[in-house]
C-alpha cells in the first residue's frame, strides 16, 4: 500500500473512539503524574505470562528505583487502544507491542529510538533486532521470542513405524498414512487472520517465496502443497476456521496426528496430553533445505511523550528486562526462547522440544524486516489467498494473483 494511503488509514484510526475500560493495573491510578512512577501497557492478561511479566517488571522497577502502574489490555484491542492514546496524548511511558505492529507506531512518530538512551543491545540476535527495528533504527527489544514447529504424536507414528517428516513429499505421504475416519493426519491454522498468515509463512519462505512478490511461483507452490492435502482428505477443510488454539485442541484430543504450533502450548500439552509427543522443524521442500519460520514475540518500547526523564527511566527498564538473568527467567516461566543466542543455547539444554524451538528461532525471520509498516496489508492479502484456495473458490495461482493485485 502506498505510504500516503497508509498514513491516511492510521490517522482515520486515530479518530475512532475506543470504548474500553481499564483492563487491570497493579498499583495506583492509571493517570499518575508522580515523577517517579511509570505507566506500563501490555497485553499479558493470561497465565503464566501475566505473573511472569509482573515479576520481571517488579524486579526491574526495584533495581532502577521506579514505581509502576500497569495496565493489561486484551491482545485484540491493544493496537486500537494505543492509537487512541496517541491521539489524546495519553501514551504510557513503557509500551509492549507485538513485533509486527511496532513499525506502524514508529512510522507515525509515536516511539523513540532506543539508541537515544544508549540501551545495550549487545548479544541480541540480528533477527530479533530486525523485528524491533524501523528504517534501520531499533525501537523495541524482545527479552524472549517464539516461533512455530511441527508437533507430532509419537505414539501414533511409532505404532505405524513412521518417522516424523522432513520434506514436503514426506509430509503429504505421512499425513495421508495417519488419516483415519476419526483423525486427520495433519492440521494447521488457515484462519482469516494474522494467525493464518503466520502459519503459512514457513512453507512460503522455506520454498524461497517472498512477501514482496506473493504471486510468485515459489509462493504458489507452497499454497498448492496445503491445498493438495485438503483435497486429499488428510487435512480438514475446517482449518480455515481454526486458530492456533483450536488446532492444539485437536492435537490433544488425538483428532490430528501432526500440527503446526508454538512453544507456548508446551505446558498445556504436558498437563493434558495422554500420549507421548515430539517436536521437529516444519518440513522443507527438498532434503537439505533450511526450514525458515516467522519470528514471534513482543517488543518493549519507549513511546514519545513530553517527559524526557520518564522516557529515560523506561529505557532503563527495557535494558533491565533484557539482562541474561531476566531473559532466562521469563523464558522458563513462559516457555519462550531468550533473544540472546548464548542464553538460548543454555535454555536449549532443558528438553528436546526446547532445543527444536531454539534451533528454529535461530533461522527465523522478522515479518516486518522487508515491508515495515506495510506488512499488515500484505499479511491480509496472504491469508485471504489461503482461505480462497483451501475452500476451493480458486486455484492457488488465481487466489494469489488476486491477492497480489490488492497491494500493488
């Protein structure tokens, strides 16, 4: 989308009133003017993230000598709420954003680059820095990150003498072999949402596809793979209605033998799954290819306010959240991956699953690295094409051609 249209749309969003109450805060009134109190906004309102992040924030607040007022907002409402805060000059002092949303706020001048405060970024991986950057400047840091891999039911595969798939051909064959009248061989989220795009990206990127050219041969081949499996009956067409939560529900209920999902579900799987499961990289087109997955995770940022002292204190908080010790603590609590490779390597020793996700994160790609604030429009075009192809409304080639026209 051309930049002038993007800015116009953002300004239109700024004008929209948002009818939300305070979702929750840890101490004090949300609008505190105490010079030593920082207002914090994030979307960690579910456990174990809520408690883990609160502990990390409290620890860093104590170390930096500040008080905090924390407001947690449901994830689906955060962007609109923060845009409304920007329009009314009530931005918080410390703001968490999902990494693909950060460029939008940086592009309208709502954030301050972290190098203004000499925030130490040494040791943080380049792909994590890419996810927190806009036009070459770092605006946000993620203490921990995540990605997606392939979960598989070890009991089912072992019973049939099948190894987890490494390539697309093996994935198609294995999914077909594992499909019964009561169970699909494979499942993923093909929803009409950013989750649907997120789960398609490993197939697109691992085949050499690119978000700047979504109607290319490489992207078409990736969508053809998933469409073929739906047509073969080894993947339910209902994946177009399933978010990642519904996908893991079916895995736990043994209604799907293999699924694409993330490490945040490991605690639930360990608590609820009645079978042995494993995690491997998402299959690639050909032997020896690299599995490239999207980099997930949230970045902590310093909004542009009229209080430089509080901006500096917020930057100190971000630096504190990204110490080796704090990255490791949050990773263990939340089953996410430290953003420093050296810390992540130590974390990988915890389990086979942790090692798989650490390795997948090492080669993961930031969604906004190439498109910046224009990523959301492309993400919508991609999931629209996925929906169109999987429901049989058009071939993958036609679906992607139509989608590409909406952003060119």
